[in-house]
C-alpha cells in the first residue's frame, strides 16, 4: 500500500527538516518555487514510506499530512 504525503506548498518553507529526519529518504526539496518564494518538500519515493510520521512530527509549519493513496482516490471520486 503506497502512502501519499500531502504537503501544503503554501505552508512549507523548504527548511528540509522532514527530508533529513526521514529514515527511508522518501521526501526531497523541490526545484520549483512556491508562490511565497520557497522551495517546498515533495514526495519523491512514496512506495518507500514506512508510516513513521517523523516528517509530520518534525514539520514546524504543520504542512505535511500522510494518507493512504486509495483513500485519496475515494475522496476524489465523491
């Protein structure tokens, strides 16, 4: 089961704490600038996620949520 990181690019300042704390290197910092001028994190390797939620815990801007990919699809279908 793949997990999806929902990263609010408008809240993420690209500090990299989530990237550095992830034991599976799931997240990376984007090359794309957000509307606020930051380089937000993104999910580079979703299949490697082990649901430790360290990225969510470490994020000082509370910009990361983890959901099951199937749940996201079900929400979109409604």
